[in-house]
C-alpha cells in the first residue's frame, strides 16, 4: 500500500501531472511535491497543472534538506522526476549537471538512511543508449551503448543510473524502478525537440534521415502512476509503438527544411542556444543524424498494458496542440475529417 509519496521536479509539466494524478488517488494519504521554485499553479498568476491536495515544499535536492523532508513526512514512495534535459539560458550546463547528478546523490543518500522508504521510481531516458552509426536496429534494456555519452543529459542520466544501481544493491529491501523514456510529446511538453519542430525553418543533417520515437505525456504519466503504487523492480523502456523518420515528422509539420553539413548544424545549434531558441547539444546532433529505436515489450508484459498513443499519434497530438499539420489549417482538416466520417489519414 502506498501511503505518502514524494515527487521531485513538480515545477515542470510532467512532474506536476504525476503529482496531480497521485493526489487524486483516495488510497494515497499524502503527496508532497518538492522543487526549487513553486509550480506554476501555485505561483503568482496561477496557470499550469492543478496539483490538487499536493503539499509543496521548496527544497534544493543538492542540499541535505531533502533528508529532513523525507524523515519528517515518513515518506514510503519516492518518484524522482527532477532530471533536467537541457540547460537553461540563465543557469547553464554546470548547474544542470549539479542538479541532475549531485541532486540525485543527495536524494538517494536520504532514501538510504530512511527507515520508511520502500519504493523508488526514477525517470531516466533512452538517451543513455546514445546514437551512432554502429547502433543495433533496436535497443533492449540489456543493451550497452556503442559509444558512451561524454556530455549533456545522456551523460548525466548514465551517472544517475549508476548511482541508482548502487542504491539498489545497498537497499535490497527497496523496490527500485528505472524508467527510460523516449522523447515526450504532447500538448504540454516543452523540450529541445518540441522547440525544434516549432521553428519556422528546420535544419537537418545532410544525408541523414534518422528514426525517432516518442511517448505521449498521458502514457508517460500513467506508467509513472502505476510504478508509484505497484512494485515493478527493474529497468524499463517507455515508448509509443512504432517509429517515424525525421522526414515524415517534417512533412506532417509542414515546415520547410534546410539540409546542412553536421558541422554547420552544430554552429546553428550554438547560435540558437545562445538566444534561447533551441538546444542543439552534441547528443541532439547525434540523434538528428543517427536516430534511435528501443523495444518496450518488457514494460508491456510487466504491466499488462500498452500505450494509448503510438509514436505517430503522439506526434500528431503535439502538432494539433501547436496548430501545425502539413501547412493546412487544422480547422480545415478537422472539418473534412468530420464530413468524411473520420476517414482522412493524418
């Protein structure tokens, strides 16, 4: 039975949604959300995801204060959503690494000392597999990256997973679930990849058409909810069914493209990042060159569940939320779909 849940990273969209859905569960006594800033729903002006009865506590995971929160509230389940996938313009990469790695170390140290914590769920990423020309067609959870990440979010996530494995060995009585999510898509998602697809012109790497996979935010939240209230130890890939080529994504978005050499793509990324538009990090360049595909059958079998959204339909829902779809106004597409009884292929 799950009684008291701690959710980290509640100032960001997915973290707030997870806290909200757990707070709506009558079988859960308390939900405590922590972050360095209040969620938008609690900040001046409101907005964002309604957190319901979630109790917000301002705490920096890099400090030992998180141990006091866990001890004072008798936390039994921790859902760690606080990994940052891209540096902010104001904080930079050094803060991102400290937040991701040092913050996770402090959180795990607090969990290790706790007498009440018995379940830990960690949001990780399929970026730990990397992207290279030598990759297998599909990564399973047992696969090792061909090229180990040496920078950015992928490197942070790889280090975080190493600390998670160490924690699991030291506390075998705690159920530890590590979820490797593909790129999130959906109406509320703001990420380097969603910002890329909303640019007026999309640079692509000349000569490459990478395979991409997405997970819809609704499916991601449901998986996290299940993991928070049930025991499913292990590592699981989380992704919508199917794959899309970048060229297919571009055609659906209706955005013009400019194929450029990889060196120019990196330069464009540096300029875009400097003005706060898009984060074209080295790992983003690798993804946009070689792509990545993972297998999620382990999760489907463990939960006896399949995502409601495929990779393609998750991307379509994102396009709808931004008013994009092949350059044709969505109001026209929806009207034609209604007239033809839903037979228009999107």
